[in-house]
């Protein structure tokens, strides 16, 4: 006699359970694997690309130009690498082209798909993302302000791997914005001889950064300073990759751990259902350890097979999936692989958990009396049989209620399957709702303001149109934020506080709700900020919080801000307006258009939509697999009841109604809890991602999403019941009753 003979027989008789468990384990681990390889692959590529292409440590602009000979002197004085970059922003129809000349020392280009001829007078290099999106290839002709250029090739550069037009944009816009390199002559021609200058710097280990910035400001009056750590075009490369890794670990906790727990419960119940066999083996003299190992080895099959299937699928699809996760970036040639330790962990961890679950259940059963095991009464207290004992309720309803309450462990497993499906599906569609809500909410959050023009100079004469604004960049610890001075009676910029009242811009200081969240500051707190250009620090008392989840700022009236910056009270360096203004392009450093937020939302949906719907599909598959396993378990545990109902003359339809339909009440409960947790999870995710994205996603789950979730989970639930409807009828009544008698 050997226990090994039971392996093949046991697996054969429980094949649906093993198949569904393998699928459930595999799907649950797949999300973790794929997001993990995407995040680590992007991080590795970013590190290598930044180093090999001399990524800047900071960039800045000055009101007075720095002569070329003085650039060399500054490099020697502060042990830095310094380079002046000429550029111009060209508005051409609905497109914005940022023209450059080639850099020699900092932010070097990675040129690809170049034609073999030397770069000519009428040639142009364009950013790769725009070219790919608009199907532009080498040798094609494009127009910039009615002048034709031949596309010499495509390029990537380290300070624009994440292609944002403005650093405070929420998302890239590769539909109407791109970079281009032309000759110096063409740059001057296209911008009427008035190119802008941006200085790039790489620090050494010996550089005194504060002294360097103070020297530049004292001698050339610095008006912008942007470190690489505050530049989302650079930081988003690692931030979003880190977000992928974070999501992978969240998925590892929320999906595999829940599904592993679900399967572990089922394994425990399956072991308990074989207590008569365990009792028989104990009576025949089998020792406890061989029995425990026997059931443990049966239990690890779903873990090993599921983990192995997932590892194989991930290795096959690692590169295409990783490249899909590059959608937010410029087209990068990153390599995506599944690390061997992670693959092994995905196989070993579920198997170990299943093994422990089975071994623990057998260990508890072996502590019971052998007679009770042989009788199959261990764990059956029978209290549910007394429920409604004197009630005249119909047999069907009484049986259903007793089955539901008397088997709370089984009911919990069914609930868990419904809950998990509702959670994942509503989470996926909830992401869509959050993204779609960005556009309208983002536009309205600024009130009537539609355009903000950042100027290259300090002005004192009132603008012909729009409202003057003074703006400066400040730091709060390691976080950057904007200091803004508005007109005291501004009617353009929305200054509504969180309590519904309006801010009093008369010597008082207010912080945006986004900055409040990221900096963890509230009304009445004191915030210490430092000027980007001079590194001078100021303590500001917060008088209130302005509802704005799309910009980190501290705001007061223009006189107060100018006084802090030691500028004349009528000074301004930006103009806000309700309509587009005709300003001298040579004096405009950047333009913020609130309408672009809708374009960014559309781009985000185009890039992320498929990823979200893959997540929804995974949720549906998990829901179906989990319900199939639990319903199969439910029928297996009710074999004796099914046999007795057959003896009493009930037909298959009636038996299905009594056995399979007992859990209908769990359907709405599972859906409600799943949607509730998905909302809370979305809210937590939006807050975690606020600092990285520089805005707070509105947390929204629409009525449409709720309806889709209810319908989807219901279809999965009733579909599983439909698939299993014939199983109850195939229960061998004679064998079941014999087994019950024995």
C-alpha cells in the first residue's frame, strides 16, 4: 500500500479545481511580473542614457547674457561644465515647435534613422516621439513657417525623454508640440534674430552650488533656475518607472495574496472533506508526517504550475509589454527582462503558502479523534440544522439559508471571488473616470484664466490686455513650488478657499490644495521657502488653502510678493488673460494654455487606455476562475445533500436552484465592497501619485462604471453557474450515499 497511487487518481477526479487554480494563480502573478519588468527596465535605461548623454544637473536663465569668455571663467572658478543653449518657440498654426541648435557638452542628442549625407543648410532633426506619432521619416519634407526642411533624422535628448511642453504641464502633448534642430542661421531667420538663451550646467563634486547660484544672480540677474531633481521632463523617467514598480508590489499584495488566500481556504476545505480517508489511514497505522506531506504535495501543484506558466508568459511577452509601458516617454530602446530571482519567487512563494495551508489543515485534523474522522464529523457542529426548525418556511428557502449560514467559510470564499472581480473591474474603469475628469476640472480650477504668458524680462508698465502677475520659483525642502503675486482684486484667477469663501489678497498668504497635500501643510502652519535663484530663505504663515489641485503655489497680492523679492511694487514678469494675446514672441519664455489640459487628457487616454482595459480583462478572468473554483467546491461539498434531494424526488433544475442559487445574496454584497475598496484604493493612489504627476487626479467612480461593474461581475457569476449547471446532475447518487453510509 502506498499513498503515491492516490496522486494520479486525486488529480484526475479534481482536474477542474487544479486547472482553475493554476489559471487563477498565473493571472494573479502576471500583473506583478509585467509591471515589475517595465519599471526596472525603464530605470536601467534612464540611468545609462543620462550618464552617456551628459544630462544636465540644472538649467537657468538670466536677464543679462553671459559672454562666451566669461562662461569659461565661471567653469574654472566653480568647477562646473557650463553651456549656453540657443532656442526659440515657434507658433505655426496649431503647432508649437521648439527650435534649438546642437549642444556640444551637455544634454547631447542620441540621433537615429539619419540619412547618410552630411547635415545640410535646409535640413532639420526632429524629436523622435512626434515623428513616430505623425509617421514622419528621414528624407520627408516638413514646413516651419512656410519654409521647407528635409528631415535629416530623429533624435532623443536626456532633458526631454518625457516630452512636456511646459514643466507644469500634466501630461505630454505629441500631437501639436515637438523639438527640432536647425542651423544657427535658420534659427535666427525663423525667430527674426531674437533667439532665447538657456544655460545648462553640470556640477562636480567640488562645486559649491549655493555660491555658484549667488554669483550668477549677483552678476547676471538669474530669473529662473530649474534643477534636474525639479524638472519633470527628467524626473518623470524614474518617477513613472518607480510608480510601475510600486504598482507591481501593490498588485502582488492585492491580487496574488488575495487569490492565494482564496485557494488556500479551498485547499483547507478540500482536505477537511477527506477526513474519512485521513481517519482510515490513521487507523491503518500511517504516521502523521507522511499523511501531511501527501496532502501538501497535492496542494503545491497549482502554485508550481501557475508560477511556471506565468514566468514563461512573462519571458515571452516581457519586451513587447515593456515597450508598451514606454508610451508616456519618447521612443526609448530599453531592454526588458524578467530577473531570475523574481521568477523563482513567483513560483516558490505561492507553492509554499499552499503547502503550509494544506499541512496546517491536516495537522489540525490529525489532532482529532480517529473515530470522529472516520465518521466525518470533525468541524461539523450542526448548529445550522436548528435554524428555523419550527418555521413553516418553504424547504427550499430553509435549506438555502442553512447552507449559507452553516457554511460561513464556503460563503466567505464565494464572497471573496465576487469581491475580487468587482474590485479589479471597477478599479480599471475608475482609472478611466479619473483621467476623463482631469480636463474639465483642470480648466475650471483656474477660474476664467485661459492663458498665462511667462515673460523673459521684468516689466513695470501695465500690459495693454490681461492682468500682470509676478511669479518666482521657490523650494520648500526638496519640493519645488511657485510663488505668485496677483492683483488684489483679480477677477481672472480663481481664489476660492476650501471653506467656500474667497481669499483676501491684501498682505495674506495662501497655499494651493495640491501644495498643501504634497508639503503636508495646513492653514495656520508656517512654511519655510527658499528662492531658486538666490537661495535666500523666508518664513511664510499660511492664512488659508485655495482649491487648486493642478499647481503647487503660494499666492498673495503683487505688492507683497514684490516686496519679498525686493522689486518695485508695480513689477511683473507674467500676464494672465481670458483670451489669447498678441505679444512679442521674443519676450515670451513659455505659454500655459488651460485648454491644453484636455489635449493632454486625450493623449493620456490614448496611451494608457489599452493598459487599463488589459487590467479589466485580468479582473474578469480572475472573477470567473475564482467563482468556478468556489462553485465546484460547493457542489463537491454538497454531494450528500444532492443525493438526498434526488432520493426525495427533486429534479436537476430544482436541485440547482437549491444548491447553486444559495449565494445570490452574496452577489450585491461582494460588488458593493469591491467598488468601495476600489474607490478608496484609487483615492490612495491619486494622493501617492500627486507629487510625481504635479497634480492631484480627481477621484471619480461614475455611474457608468458602477453599472458596468455590476453587469460584468453578474455575467461572470451567472456564467459560472451556467457552466456548472450540469455538474449537480452528474453526481452519482448511489456512490455518494454509500460513501455517506460508510
